[in-house]
């Protein structure tokens, strides 16, 4: 789906699909160089990071394995609750592994900081983060991702995996959702 298929719902396209792919290729080249000669496990955070992981891992030129975790912090609203629950845990033992957590968006940092301390306690050799999007103005807990796709303003965005009430994940672009859609 493209933003112009739902023109009354998306007020602005923040990042086009070409810009997304170009940036993913740049980050993948950096990750290839940084992890050369080491094993790498991508941990995708469901469901928002599915499309980032799918595209990003195909830009990598080295072998990689992938596993998934599902955590919940939001429900179907648009404000972070700070309450994190594991809905689906990893199948992989992290002992001695180099882990790169792939996130769709870093907002307040509540979810990611909780997730990182959880993963770090499992004996991994290293745990780093690639977040496609980051809202620097919204950050409440210091989390320093090793790789960031794009810094964006503090607005509610959808598309490229990111949802509102489970819709818009299949939008090709990252766009700003019209507040009228969520009654804002
Ligand atoms: P945090 O705990 O950093 O505040 O929020 C992280 C999670 O909140 C993300 O993984 C995502 O699920 C959700 N989130 C935060 N900001 C946005 C946004 O602008 N759009 C959407 N769709 N989800 C968001």
C-alpha cells in the first residue's frame, strides 16, 4: 500500500521507500564491516521490525541468523505505558553470541532499555541495537543504539512495519498518521 492509497489518513510522508532502502544498505555495509569474522544473531522485535529485518538482512553480505521476540508496551494506544511484557521469547541460547537487536522505533526508550537488560543477563558476548527510527525529543531513558536509520520528530508515525491498531504495517513509506484517525 502507498500513502496515496489512503490520502485522507496520512498527512505527510516522512521517509520514502527509496530513502529507506538506501539507508538500510548503508547501515548493512557498516554492520558487515563491524562484525567481519564474527557470528551475528539478529533479534527482531515483533511485530514492528518484521519489514526492517526482512529488508535489512538481505542487504548484508555476510552470513547471519535471525530470531524473534515479541514484547508489549503500548496496547493499541499511541502513548508509551512503560509496562513491558514478553509475549514471545527467543528460541536461541544467547551464551557467547553477538546479538544485534533490530527495532522499528526508539521513542521513550522504556521498551528497549528493559529489553537490553533482559538480553544482557543471558550471557551474550555483545548486545547492540539497530533502530530504524529514533525520536530524540521523546527519549526519557538513555539508550544508545549503535546504529540509527533516521532521527524523526516527536510525531506518531505508521508504515514500513509500524502500526496503528494493527493497520498500516503494509504501507511502503513512513508517514505521519492524521490525528483524526486516532481521535487526537
Ligand atoms: P518506547 O518504549 O521507546 O516509548 O516505545 C517503543 C515502542 O512503542 C515501539 O516499539 C513501537 O511499538 C511503539 N511506538 C513508539 N512510537 C511510535 C510511533 O510513532 N508509531 C508507532 N506506530 N508505534 C510507536
